[in-house]
C-alpha cells in the first residue's frame, strides 16, 4: 500500500535530522585523529593485498593487521555507537510503527494468529465494533498456533479480545487508509517486545504472542528505511561539509 | 570529486542493504540501529569482507601466479648468487670524512661492514652531480647514453633553461562551455632520462624491486616493482621548491628561493593567503594567544596551536583550481618569531602523497599506501629547504629539524620496504647527508672563518654517526643470501669561492653583451648571440654557440674542435689571482669523456673546478657578472661540483668484490650479475661480483 508524499517528506526529515545528529555525536564523543589513523591503517593493509600479491605470507600478515586495524576502529567507535543506539532504536521503532505497515483495508480480510504455550480448547476471538470474525479458529497444533479470518466492515480502530477460561487478552487492530500507529504483533515476552515495541507486552504465561497480518506499506515504491537511510547519509554528509567549511 | 564518489558509494551500499531488508520487514529495527552505528559497522564489515575476499582470491590464484612466475624465471636463477640485494644510498657521503671517523671508531657499523665485506672509494661521473651520478648508477651508462648532464639544460631554439630530467606540460587548449572549461588535451609529464635502469631489466626477468627516493625517477616508470620518486619531483607551483615567509615586519630583501608576503591585521587576527597552483589560494588566520611563544593558526579547515621554533605537522590544503576541481597539497608552517614582529615560514606546497596531483610513485597507489600507513611525507625532490636557510627565512636549528624529520620519514619507508621484501632489490637514497653537508660544511673547513665556532660545528659528524646507525639497522636485514651495498654518488669539499665563467668569457672575447644593456644579471640576459662564441650556465658546463645547433649559433662546426682546444688551454689550471690558488683543475672535452647518442645535448666542455671553488651563484643561473671570482657568502658552504677526481663516493659491501677501480656505473651490472642476469651489451659498467 502506497503511503504517498506526506509520509515521504516526514521520513526524509527524520532521516536528515538523524544523520546530522549522528555526525554531531560522533564528532563530540569520538577521537577523530585516532579514527582517521585507524581507518588509514586499514586502507593501507587493504592496499597491501595488491602490492604484495605474489607473497602469501605478506597477504596473511596484511589480513591480520587489517583485522587489528578494524578492531581498533570499532573500539574507537564504540562510545558514540552505544550512546546513539538507544535513542535511534526508539526513533526507528516509532517510525516503523507508522510507516512499515498499512491499516487493514475495508472489506478485505486479514489473518489473526495467536501462539500459545499449552492447548486452549475454548479460545475465542471477539472483534471490536466495525470488524467481523468470518471463520472458526483454525488450529495448527504442531506449531501451537491458532488463526482466524477477520474482515473490517468500515474504517475503525479498536481491540480484538482473546478469551479463554475467564481470562481476556487484548490486541489493537486498525482499519482504514493512510499512515497510522500500527502494531503488527503484541508479545508476552521481553525479547518479543524488543522486536515489536509498538504495543506494550502482556503478562500471561499461556499465550506467547498475537499477530495481525497487515498489508506492507511503501513510500514511493520502497520501504521507508530506504529513504530514511539515504536522507540520513545526506544529512550526515551535509553536516560534514558544513563542519569542514566552518 | 572523490568525496562525492565516496558519498554516492555509501548511499548505493545503504540502498542495496535496505532493498535486501525489503525481503522480510518483520524486524527491521534490529537490523538497523541508527545511521552512525550503521555507517561504522557497514564500513568496518565491508572492509573485512573485502579483505577476506581479497585474501581468498589471492590464495586461490597464488599457485597459478607462482607457476607463471616459475615459468618466467625458468633457468634465470640457476646462476643467481643471492636472493636479495639491498642498497643504501647516502648521497654525498665523503670518503675522507668516512675514513677519518671510521679510524676514530665513530662509525662502528660501517667499520664492521668493511671488515666483513669490503670498502672502496667509488669513482663518480663527469660532472659529479647527483642527477648525473644516480642516473649512471641506475643505468650503468655514461651521461651521453642517459641524457642527464646537469640539473638544467637549455632549449636550443630559445636558449631558455629547462629542467633536464622532466618536463610537465599543462593543458593549454580548452573548450569553453558557459562557466565550464573543458580541457581538450591532457596534461603530461615527459621523462627525459633515457636508457634503461637495472630495476626494469630485473622486472622483465620476474625479479621485483622496491626503489625509494633514487634521484631522477620523476615521473615514475612502469616496471615490476614499487617506486617512489625523488629529486626533480616539483612542488604544486611547478618549481623545485619555493618557500614563503609571512611577516608583519618590513618587506626585506627580495627572495631568490621563495616569496615574502605581508601578514595583514584584521581585528585581533593576522591574515594572508597560501599561494597554490593556477593562481589559486587558501586563506589562513593567525590569532595571538596569551602565551608569549604561541599563536593559533586556522587554515584549510584545520585549527592548531603553533609555537615558535616548532614545525606543525603536515597540513592538507585543497586549492580550488577549477569550478569543480580542487588540487590537494601539503604544507608545514613554522612560527619563527612572535615578538616584536610576527614571522611565519611556510614550506613549499608539496604534492599530497595521499591524493597525488601528479604521479609520484609506481604503482600510483604506492605513495597512498605509504602515506596511509606511515603518515604524510615530503614529496618534493629536494625537500630540505636549503634556500630558506641561505636567505635567513629559517635558522640553522629549524633547517636541521626539518632535515631530521624528512630523514625519519624516509627511514620509516625504507624499513617498511625491507620488512616486506623476501626476494629482489630494496634500495633507498637518503639525501639528508648531501643537504646538511652543503649547508654546514663551513664548520668543518679550516679555511672558513666559522670553523669550530658554532654549536653546530659537530653537525656533520653527528649526521655520519646517524647514518652509521641506519647502516647498522640495515645490516640486520642482510642474511647469507643477501648482498648489501652502502654507497654514495660523490664526496664533498669546501665551496669558498665562486667562478663566473661567463664573466671570464666576456673578458676574453668569447662572449659579448649587447651595447647599452650593461651586464646581464638575469639568465643569459643581454648576450649578443651574433657575436658570442661560448657561454655557460648550470654547475659545470660550457656551451659553444654552435652554428646549426643553437638557434643563433655562429661557431661553424669545423671550428668547434679548435675553439674547444683553445678554451681548454686557457681555462685548465686557471688561477684565482686574489687568493693565489688554483681555481680550475682541468677542463674536459665532452667528445672525449662521453660516448652515446645524446652527446649533442651535453655541454661542449666540462669544467673540473679545484677544491674550494665552484661555478658562482650567478654563473649557475647564466648571469654575466663583472667579477670572475667572488667569495661565497651563503650558508651553502660545501659542494661537489668540482673535478670528479677530488670527490669520489664510497662503496661498502657485505661481500668481497672484484674491484680495482670501481665506478658508479658498475653498480647496475653488479646487481644484474648477482641475480645471474648478464648485463646488456650497451651497459658500460662491469660487474664487481665475483664469478659464481
């Protein structure tokens, strides 16, 4: 599903800002001289592959030296990388919730799957207003999964309810058009939450996760990360150039 | 452009990576944790993957390469006596000084080399100049076969001076398209040394060489091996080295070897421009600090603190030489004074080895490799700024610091090459020995007033000791299968008095000036060619104004021999009437000392000055002064542009040589013979290696 120009400019702006912030962070928290020296050493050892092509012993030595130079380079980058990774993981997670999936289209069915730890014979799916469950649960017992087909009747937003025994577990669902906050999967584990942070995890030892198969979203034919990466590169390079000029 | 290409490459790589992610978008945030980290990891892993691929390819291809090499070398090594030849060239190392200090136990490593192998005085070339001698060293032929007779030669059509070793031809034809100028022809560098150096012959026989800083190797030739150019490599302005002095003080004397510029005050700062190629400039600012000996320098995106008497590291500058073109260069600054006037010395703008604007190595990326691995380095042919010291732009301490730092750069390169060579030839010429002796010989010369008075009186001895250390370190790389040679191209003697042979020719009626123009202070200035039979420029040659050769030649060819004999008879044994000493020991007819196809380009006579004398500074640049003899008042107080018999070089080897009277032309055939290769018939030198 194509998200259009609005999403494109949002992604580009986000990417450019991220690139510029990255540059500033690297300039602030890394040793530029040592980095240049390590990068130069790595390049020099790469050139040794061509210069001493007839000498396998020298090639092996160049390989070893290159690994050391690379290790040193990464070590020098560690501090800014660690400092940047947390905020950027957050930024990417939020942006991914907006731009990677499109809401369910009105009238078009989607599959909802729940993964459980033990068999739940009386598991039921209750749709919110505007959605309809079309099929009885289909169980794949070897995979510990159960699936339903759900059809949105109109643009709507609500919570699907999974009920068994006397317990209830909710999963958000969205139907309509344009970008919006979409959580593809809600998990019951910390690892699952780290991979799908768009929706808070639930605390239940019976169900692992619940997933809705949303349609893929594209920005001008490509995944949003493509434009984000290009914009981030451009933002970083522009900052480098500006830094050099000033 | 390189940055734009790099940026495009990074974007392309990221785009490809993201397309790859499109296959499964379920967990994109794990794969991508931010641009900064992404750049770092991507760059690092790309490097590792590339290198792994390269080593894999190298290992896979290696058996085939070895097979191919074995086929090429088939039978070649049957007579080889060594696996490796190392030569350590110490430009200008004088035999008398070396022998004296060896006898005094000050050069233990050279003494050991002499004891374990051999030591000889090495006959040099006519004339004993580095470009001539090292060209003969490389080719094994006399100058008439390699075409290098002096630093300078002349254009026969215009009499204009030209560098004898290379000519850079820049583009002159452009197509103008709006704001763009598109060159229609390519710039080129013509290499004027002829004949073939031994490393090319070895390369054809599948024996690689690493040749570092051997004079007259610009532009570098293609051969099987690695080379870094040396003497004759120009700076970015196309000169052989032009320094600049920026000062707030009075303009001072006009400079011969550089430029003097004013530092302009702008608020608290002082500003000026570094002049680059094609009239381009890079501005810089010098900002006073509270410290008495420090200032803040901002130039080319770099800001650093400069201290009085301390060189900055190499600084990369990019000169805008076109709308879309920037030419990179490297410079070093030295704050020579802060109070009462600010004075800032700037080295010549040299070719940046990390991004060379002209070819300075073979393969082209060898200079890049050295710069990336060992740091930036001086690339100028004669990097030690002797003119700056001559003209007081820097003092002796600053000159020595510069020379020391350049020598350290070369030492690193040389030992890197030794570390990476198992078989073949490795050689490097250190010319610090030459430059320091030129500038400090007055402290060794008993006849010069400054002898022994300065705290720099021991500089030359310290330099020889340091070279002994380098020789000792080199000896560690010489095993039983290695032949090691330590040699110099010529020796040294004092330069107390200059001789202007143009003035002598004028007085004796061989040269005439145009009437009303006075004496010619510039290059061959004011000479009446229609009445002039002989003239001189450069360091040792006299040229006849020969009919049919020079554009305005008047000496008929059939009278040339007689004229040469006449000049030889008058000049050989020429005394200096003021000092009562012999000024010219002998004069040689080039027809008798040179044989080869380029003899026509040679000076007609080679002057062998006596010790203590040399062509005067004016004569060297073709000036016609009134005085024939004059005192040499410059710091440049030692020289070797004298009769070759006075200044032989040295030759040490770690094995016995068959040498009664070894000459520098014998080195190339010796190296070939050590690898079992018969020297070509056109080589004149004889192998000194004992028969296997």
